C-alpha cells in the first residue's frame, strides 16, 4: 500500500472516530447535570398531648349562683383547651389540632368545715406535629 493510500485510510478512520468521541464527551456533562440525588425525610408521626386540670370554685350555695358558677367553670375549661394549642405551637409543635374535651363539674356539699362551691375537672387531647 502506498504512503498516500495509508494516509487516506488513516484520515478516513480518524474522521469517523473523532466526531463520535466529541459527541460522547459533550453529552456526558449534560447527563451529569440532570442527575440529582435527594434524601427525603419521612414525615414526623403525629403525637398526642393530653392535659388534665382540677380546681375548686367557691360559691354561696344559692341555686341561681351555682348555675352561673357551673357555666363559668365549663367556660374556663374550654378557654384553657383553646389556648393550649397556642402554647404547644410556641414551644414544640408545627401544627396542633384539638381532638377531645372532657368537663366534669360537681357541687361540693359542705362537711368538716369545707366551703360550699363546685369541684371542676377537665381534660383535653390535642394532636400535634413536632417541629
């Protein structure tokens, strides 16, 4: 084979190999740029928070006053429950939802120098998502 023939074959082979290599090199950076690795954290499970309160409200023994006192007692429990989500969100919760409220109001009967009034107990349950 003559020198010119060999040179022509070598140039033809280079012309075929070089463009394929150049295209492959150009496409790799694009592929790498499109790959993204993420490690998503699973959502935090909800947590139940329960709170119980007990207190005494003195009264006179008058029936009308006792009825008003019972209403004030229930209202106090509801206001506490309403404000508890605010406290939880300030301290530890991303979100808070009130699930249940229990209120128990009992008239106390004076005995052994105990005052007349009502005993109040309440509990509430909230569901929160922790920060």
